[in-house]
């Protein structure tokens, strides 16, 4: 769900039993194509966009090609579902004309209660007839509301005929694709539902089952999403909206070791999920940001939350990642070690890409990711950035540690793409943004406050 919200709701703490239940893997035979939002549309009167087209082509190919693919568009997350589905129908028509079998599956929040538990309903029949599904953007809570019977008071859910049919297709080899909310809804781990980095770092996360209110509060559904992604937290619109802060805080609060953020017009492709052969691949314009919290230390400085020792890896098109071994492969790329193009890295004063209500857009998009890329492409050992928001001003120190390395190569469109692995991330309040005093404050935060291993 995009952006702004809080609420007068009871905060439900996430117990270990719920975590164990929601993160239990099951055997899965299908493929996931998880796009970070702003998936470029070749139809709707617009010009064809190469990266966006490549994602459409990948879905068709994974579904067996034009002769076999039977694609269903599920726009449950949208407040105007039929209109939203229409964009994707137009895109497929622009790309393939009548050569592809694609249809709208009308599961809407307004009426799904009347059929979601009916295994003989028309929409369940549609699901059973398709071998690829695209979940569109909007509010991911609308999707879980339709695909499960959720009880916010008891903090429980039961399956519906819709999710049972969808699981059956996935286990039989179907492709499940999503964009924006359609990606955020896929995890079995707790599902992020709202919030921005600064408020998340400052105030922490709140449990909320259902569609949370609109503000910047960091909310999550402790019952998870649809359950097809079993490898940690998952977020969308990632680098463009500076969401590193919110996903790191949520992962730390919930005791989840690894979190994945997918950039816009970019897909994280998960092949062989639920097996020992699982592999992640990246396709598209941006990348996938991986935050490993397993060795991090949580503390406090001046009454505010801090964390140190997070390690970050960033994958771009062509790279692969094994989530079981946490091993990245930078295929076709060259190491930047010894051929760095930069010296010192200037401080970044809006590292979380603050949302400007007057402009109605995120400012300084991709600042956090680009700061990390500049670091691995430099001879410097540390780069520093601060939040534009203050009271407090949060500082981010990015450091090279043993294993830190940058890579560069060309993507399918001939554009240079930078990747990296094992960059250390420390986050803490600083006295003043953009000054060396702030850098020193982050470096010694553990001395003035307390520190403990994240639990």
C-alpha cells in the first residue's frame, strides 16, 4: 500500500508461535515474478518500454509461451479494479494481439464475501482454468481480505476457496506475478502494509489486521500475505521511495533475518520456490535490495532506536541469489575493486527520499541505494547520509567491511548496471545533519547508549 496512515487499533504483538507458523515453507512447483511497482505499460496509448516489455515476455515464457499461457488479471487491490485490470489487458493486446489468452478475474473487495468460500463459484472456476496470474497494485490488505477469512479480534484467519484454488494452480506449476501491492502481498512472513522510513525508525512498527489508516505509520499484518514467498520480508517501490529504513526496522522488530526490497519496473524472479534448488534472478530497470539483519545490534541513543551491523546486498539485472546460502552471483559483471571511479563520497542530506506533499512525489529518489553504489565505486571506506526530517535527524553510515565489493556490467538494453554485496549499514540519530559531528555520533552511538543483540 502506498504511503500515508495510523490508527486507533489495538497493537497486536507478534509471538514466536505466529512467526513459526507463518514462515513454515511448503513444497511449491510454480514460479514467482515480483515487480516493485510502476511497471511500465506498453499499451494505453503509450510508447513501448523495453524493461516493462521484458517482464511481460518473461511471464508468458514461464507460462509455456503463447500457445500455452492462460493469464488471469487479479486487480483486487485496486479501488477501481475493472479499470486497473483494463490497463493490463490493453498491454497484452498491444504486445500480442489475439495471440495470447488473457482475461480479467473479477475478485473485488465489494463483493468477494458472497463467493470467496464457494468452491463452485465462477471465479474459482476461472482460477482453476489459468496457469499464470498477475496481481495488480493498490492496497494489499484488500487481497488478503478476499483470499482469507480474517478475524482481527482473535488475530486468526482461515482459508477460502479462492486461496485453495490459487495454491492448487501454483503447486501444479503456475506463474504468480505481482506489482506494487501485488508483490507486497506474496510473503508468508508478516506482510508490510504501510509506512515510511523516518516514522518507522523513530516510532517502530504496529500490528494491524486489515486495511490500516492513511498516514506514515509503519504497519504490518502479523498473519502474513498469500504465502507464496517464504524467504523473509518483502517490499516494493523500494529504492525510489527510500524504504530501507522501514524494512530494516520492521525486520528487527519482528525477528526476521532477511528482507527484500524490489525497485520499480524491476522483477525479482523466484524459481523452484520451496525446494533446495530455489534461485532468485533479477530482471528489469532497477534492482533488488537485500538487508540481512541476522548479525545486527539494536540499541538506543538519546531515547531513540538505533541499529548497527546490518549488511546490504544489491542485485541488478542478470544477477542471482540463493536465499538458503545467502550467496549472490554477479553473472557477466566485473569487480570494481582496483578500478573505482570516485574518491570521497559526498554526504547525502535526504537519504530516505522524503515525500513532498506539495510536489506529490518522492524527492531525491534512489538516494540510499545510489549512496551505497557510490561507496563501492570509490576509494572511500565510509559514506554518510541523513534524513531530511529532524527531531531527531537520523544518520545512516555505510561502511566497507571484509567481503564488501562492487560490480558493474551491462543489462539487456545496453545500460551500465551496478551491483554490490556486503555493505555495512548503521542507523542512529545524529546531532546535526551533513556534518562530521553527525558521522562521529553514528560511529560511537553504542558508547553513549545501550546495545543488545536483536531478538
